[in-house]
C-alpha cells in the first residue's frame, strides 16, 4: 500500500496548539446550475470536500496549526486531495492511500427550495477501509484538540479506527471536538444513525450541532428549547455545546452560562462548508486559549469571529476554496460594527 509521508507547508506542527482533524476527505461534484435536482443537472464542477478536511484547511487559513488524518484512494483524486492540504499548509502525514478502493465521490445539487441534494459513491470507498494499524499515533498525541464527525463511525474497520484514535487523543490530554454532521443517506437507517452518533456523545468535550440535528437526535423535540438541549443533550463531561443556526448565528451552553450570538448578514451564494468554517473559527481560538471555556465574554468574542467565518464562506462557491483568512474575517466584522473595540 502506498503511503504519503509529505508534511504540508511551513506551519510549526511541533507546538501544542495543533488541531488534528480525523475522518473523510472526498470530491464533491457540485451542479453548475442552482435550482435543479441532481437528475436535472447538466454539468458539475469538481470541488474538494469532507467536513474534517474542510475544518483543517479553515484553521490553517486562519493562521492556526492543523493536521488531517484519513484515507483516500491510491488514485488521481486521492493525490489531488493530499496536494490541496499541502498547499493549504495542513500537515497531511497522517493520510493513507488504498490501492483497492477509490476516493469517495459525492454529487451535490442546490434545489429550488434552497436545500442540497446528495448522492454518494462509496461501496466501499477508501475512507471506510481505514485500519487502526495505519494510524499516525505520534501525530494524534501532539493534538491540543482532536476533531471528528460522525461519518467515520458508520462502517468498519473505520469505526474501530476512529474509536482508537479518540482513545489515544483522550489519554494524551487532547480536547475532543465533535461536529455531528448528519448525512442520513449514508446510514443504514435513522435508528442506527441516532445510535451511532450518540455512541461517542459522552466522550466529547465540545459538541457542535445544527437545529435540524437536535430535532433528529431527540426524536422530534423543539430545537430552540433550552430545556431540550440541557436535559437531553448536555452530558456531565461536556465543556461547550454549540448550536449553529445558519445566518441567524449560534447558541452556546456551558455548565455555568448560556446565550446566543447573532450572525453576520451576507448574501448567500453557496452554503457548503459554512458550518465547517464556523467550527474552524471557534477551534482556532480554543487551540490558543482554552480559558475561554470559563470566560463568557471571551467565548462570545470567539463566537462572533466564528460566525464571521461561516458568513464569508457562503458568499463564495465551494468549501475549501472559500475558507477565509483572519484578516478577511476581521474586515467583515468591522464593516458590520462587530469587530473588537
């Protein structure tokens, strides 16, 4: 099996501010025309994707230190993705290449109702075949934050690899960050999805969900009810629970305080990657200053910044190409009168 030992870029990965993102990286083929179904789409544009990889690039763009651990095919798309990480100064030494399976492909269209339609090609894809023996253990042990989603929990052997990586990170003192990123078509059923997503729930220190994911995980409860969040989803070991509300902003919950932060008003072009940009914004702050988990004022400042990251991404097409720099985020926040005084 071919392995890639190239580390990307010049960011210093020996520091303890490293965010290691674990999971899938894939190629999105996005319909060139909005407002049509996948069946009606006549042309597609190739775009790199995969939530954990998007977050890794987002953090690096913001000046932070990040690494990506995952598996792609030993094929042109797999090497293209490794190269994109390298160009974006993300440490890609934890990537592996499978010569028996292909890199995942996803076809995406934006329907006239504004919702995205997905069709995934992975039967099985390389990321599903990631084995525990292929983990870069030393890289995981360096992580100040270990970030992951739920897609890597769907299939074996990747699920066991994911759990092993979490265990290594936890024992090394990393903060565990979990973005649910529900993609229901990839799970065998809704019940299996709910059970799988909740299986690692109480191990995460930071959890980010959308309103729709709250409704799904609670079996239909009101996503805007604080009691639903605090009684059903806030577990005893949790340090920060975040609810992203798209353009409206976000809510936050800790053991000591809760509140909401308004979003930044922009004209949306493509919502792909907005949640990942938001996550990269808050994790870039948290990696350099974990005390904001105890300080509501500083947490709110970090979330204003994270909202700015999410807002900027929806003004451009694609996820990775649209990830903003710190300067761009400060600029839009100042324009909106939301920047630091």
